[in-house]
C-alpha cells in the first residue's frame, strides 16, 4: 500500500515548492485538502481579469471563488474613497448608479503592465431620479464637500456638457479633507449608462455597478489598446486626455487602423464602428460578483434597468476590414432588441 504523506511532511521534504501543501494535495494527491480563503485570495490576486475570466469557466466552485475575490478586491479599492465601502455599494445598488472612467480602468487592468499609474479621481454616474440621494450620502456620511475647480470662471466654470449630446444634466464635484475627489454625473435619463456612449474612446467605457463589472471592448482594453470615437477627435479637452493616456503606455488609434480586432467576432462584427452595440450584448465581458456581504443574492445590476440600456455606434469613416454596411433594423434584430 502506497504511503500518503501529510501536508507537513510534503512541505518539509520540498521546502522550495512554489505552492503551499494544500494546493499540491488538491492537484496530485488522492485525498484533497480544501483551500482556505486566504490562499484563494493570494492566488487570484495575482491574476489578470482575462485570466480570471478563463478560470471561472472551469467549475461552479472556482466561479464562486472568483466572484468572491472580485467582490473583496472591489471593496478594497473603494476603501480608499469611502469609509464604509459595503454601505456605499448599497447606495449604488439602491440608486442604480455606476462607476466608470479611469478608476474602473485601473481596476480592470490589475495584474498587467498597463496598471502602473494611479487614477486621479472617481466618476459616479447616476440616473436623473437618484443623483441627489448619492450626493447627500457623500456629503453627510462620507464627509465630502462640493467645490468649484480653481482657475475656471464664468461659462468655463461649468463642465463641457455639450460634448455628451444631451446625455448629462449636471456634474457635482466633491472633495474630501485628504484630497480625494469624486465627480457625481447626473444623466438625463432614468438610467446611468447613456453618457458612456459618448466617451472619447473604447478604453474608458467600462463600468462597475454594485455587483457587476462590464467591459464592452475586452479584446482591446485588456491589451492596453484603444479605438477613438471619431465624433470626439476635434475636442481640445479630448486631445489633452489622449496625451495623458499615451504617457500611461496605452496604444491609441482609430477604428480604421485597428480593423483586424473586429473581424473575428461572430455573429456580427461587434467591434466595427458602424455596428450598434449595447452593454449586455455578446461583445461585453461581464462579471457578476454577488453581494453576500449585504445579504443579497447574486445578481447583475444590468437586470435592474433593462429598458434603459442605450444603444450606440461610433460611426466615422469605413473600417479597414471592409465591413459591408447593414441597415439599422438588421443590426437591432441581430442584437435581439426586436424579435
């Protein structure tokens, strides 16, 4: 009969093994030792979002560990801005708000060479019906105060809302005693996603709700690449922003020059700038990390406002992949908007 070594004996015999004994027993031994949460967290914390997406498809148990890890990691990221990140996620959930912009991009690019920078602020996007409640929470519970940026007078003191084609009603800028800044962006619809469809590039269209991470262009974003919105290329503010992201190591280009990225996606070229998209279509990489820390069941925030999912397409010149233009009705039928 073959002798079975204990985990302590395995570690003593092979002190330079890369994993602790419980992992070895799980992989090679006939008897398995369950991995504790600390080991799972340390392993998953070193993996990129792309790797986690592959890993979660192995089995239900691993999928649950990945979801829990993302939930804990998201709480940890929020803790730099909020004293009680779990309660703040409750506010996001009840108000149907989301976080987008550079703060989410930095979280998405974890464990990659493209995350060697720090976001300067946080952008919270709220439906028009609940923006006031989010601002009240930040002021009275998290001790933020409203402020006007220095050096901006008259008409220039307001945010350039015209760049978003009526998608934003107002922006409230808040600052905390330690210098942390939060912008609360009030959308003009009863859903927070419409302003994202007018962003300057694909790399900043990601968002995180209370329990959901969505990456609309994962094949570009997770490789540090970005296609630019042709409708925003003439904005001076956008040009300044592009310089900042180039300095951070991102490759920015037009859809025409990056046509190869959308030719392999079926059943239609979802990365083509002339294809209508929405935030729940097959081209989005979505993680649902349910909120057991609040007693809720695992769910996706997208299901809370399906009627408010906006459609968008970037437009501009024809793409280099020579995609044949299709009618708008055909695009909507392919996406399942119309039966």
